[in-house]
């Protein structure tokens, strides 16, 4: 397991990278062939991103 990211700049870079991955996946989806599982995966990605943002915010508030 890796060390937690505590530096704000690194946190922003991490979130931007994750968001870019999400956007790439979203862009690659063919609306004609999209299934419920694909939508569920996208929702899970956004939930994970939101959770990570909350973790970073809590770490920064504790400092």
C-alpha cells in the first residue's frame, strides 16, 4: 500500500489525473452499445473520485 498524499499540489495532480481517466473512458463509450454495467462503472469511478476528494479535504483540515 502506498503512502497517503498529504501535499496539496500532489493531491490536485492526482485528482486531475483521475478525472482525465474518467473523461477518456466517457469519451470512448459508444452510446449505441452502452450497457447498464458501463454506466454503473462510470458512477463508481465518480464515487471513488468524490471519496478521494473528501479524504484529501479531511487530511488538510486536520493539519
